[in-house]
């Protein structure tokens, strides 16, 4: 038992360090979950490739994230759920199908994808601890996003979704 206070102290410091944001990180509140992420890094990466990605979008009359069933007016209790679903959507569907002949663009996409993967992992852990259920409204909104995505061929849908990343980022920052 002599090592117990030392272990408790080290464990407490370790938990505190993991909860503290690093330079440039912002803390986001998604329902019961608090997650830090480097929005500055993601925005900078996206801004660097936005024009290139959006110029590859052949269908400008359709949006995947903006729709009557979009992210706006999501209840705060559903933010954890829908944010996790959207990060999973981007990691599993979008980033996997976004590659170009431009290595600079591909590196930026990879960097953004890694940030999303890290944030999704943190959100997933928080969801498990806090039991963040999905409400009916957020489930319907996410189904509409998937239907919009699946209505296009995979590469077009992926590029369009990546080109709309600022919609998601703006929503996240607005709902902080």
C-alpha cells in the first residue's frame, strides 16, 4: 500500500494532462461529451485544398450536409450522437474515397482524416462512458445525409462531402 498515494497522484496528473487541450486546440461540448480538437489545424488544411476539392464537384445543385434535414437545430442532447456519426461517416466513407493526382492535396486530406480519426476515438470513449443515445430527430437527420451521399457515385459523393467540410466545421464551432 506504500505506493498507493504515488500511483493515485500519477494517475490524477495523467488524467488531467489528457483532458487539457494542447496549443491551438479548442474544447467542444457535444451533449454530455467534452472533446478537444485542433480546429485551427483542420481549418488550415481544408482552406489549403478547398478550391481544388470544390472544383472537382460536378453537381453544384445538390448538397450532402445542407438540406431541410441538416445539422441546424439539432438538440444539444443529440449533439454527441450525431457528431460521432458524422465523424464516423467522414472517416469510413469520405476520406477513404478522396484521392487526387496532387500529392499536396492528398497529404492535407490525410492530415484532416487523422484529426477526425483521433476526435472520433475520443468521442467514442465519451459516448461509452456517458451513454449518449441517439434521438429520433438526429437519427433522421443522419439518415438523410447518408441518403444524399448514397444518391451519388462513391468518388463524387466523397469529393462533395469533403468540399462541404466547412459546413460541418461551422456547425461544430457554432454549437460549442
